[in-house]
C-alpha cells in the first residue's frame, strides 16, 4: 500500500507541540531583564547612594573642623590683643 502525496506525514504535523515555557513573548523577556536589572541595579544604587552620603558627611565634617580652627585662632588673637592692651594701660 503506497502513500500518496496527500497522505505523507508532514514534519510540522508530527512535531510535538511547543510547551508554553519554550514560547517566550515580550513579557517573559522583560521579566528576565527586570530580574537582572534589579539584581545588579539595587546593590549599585545602594553603593552609589551610600558613597554620596558619606562624601557629603565628610565634607561637612571638614567644614566644621575648619570653622572651629578659625574660631580658635580668632580667640587666640583676641586674647593676645587683650594682653597687649593690659600691659600698656
């Protein structure tokens, strides 16, 4: 019994149906990208944010130290001036 052209099995018809997991649409791809971005981006944002905060605190601390030094120097100058005035009067 010979098969005619119409009766020959086609590869597409005999192929097993694709599972839903193997068919990826735009949402699945965006989900994968979002997971990678969150896995890499979150620590990166926290690290950069922490660095910026630390830098700001360090700059403020340096400004405060400078201000204290300037006030101390001014206090010493006033004390020196008072001693000079007391010697002559």
